[in-house]
């Protein structure tokens, strides 16, 4: 079974911080976007592929919890993974940790839909995802197999990748 994951490293720069040299909340979304874009490549959606086919994964919902502050100069490690798949949308989960003490700084989940441009219409996820990610299908999806992946009890931690 395939569990697509990504890990990125980001050094906190001046433009990421507020006047107190603490990372501004919007900067975390930029950091997550970089990880999500690299994760999309593993899912078969490279930037060139998206541009050529004009099919783009669009963020429909973001859930984010700010757990601890990060500061100017910190190295942040972002762990991302494909969490679940439905017919028309999918969820990715992210965890950002401070490298110096391994503290969880941010946890986030994002729901995405695939959109065909320029019409801006949602389209079904690629057919090969039905088999490739069958183990990540949500139980409520009518074409999903009966067993869904377990959800961690603490939403602040990502389960280990297989």
C-alpha cells in the first residue's frame, strides 16, 4: 500500500515574522503550500502537468492549529501526507516541528478538489487513484471499500507512515 508523504525544511526569514520576530500565522500557510505542491508531484500532479492539462488541485478548506511559536532563524521541518481520498476531493495532513527541540508548532489539514480551468469546474480525481489509494478511501464514499484508515486520537500528531 502506498502512503504518499513529504518532508520539507524551511529557515524562518524576516518576511515570515512580525515585529516581535515571531512567525506570523499566514507564513505557516505558505510553508504548507510548498509541502503540498511537492506532495502533489508524488501524486502525479507536477507543476508542468497541471499547467499543460489546466487541472489544478484547489484548496477548499483549511484547518490549522497553532500550538507553539516559532521565531526568526528557527529551522522548521514540515511533514505532509495524503490522508484520505474521495471521488471529487482529497485531504492532506501537515505537521510543522521546530528542529531545535522537535516541538510541534502547527498541525493542519486541507481538503482539496481537482478543478479544470479555465471553466473552474470541479472534476473527478484521476481514475488510477481508485486502485492506487483504495486504502485511503473514506468509508462514507459509496465506491469505497468497507474499511477506512484509523484516525489518530490526538489530532495534533500524524501517524507514522507505512
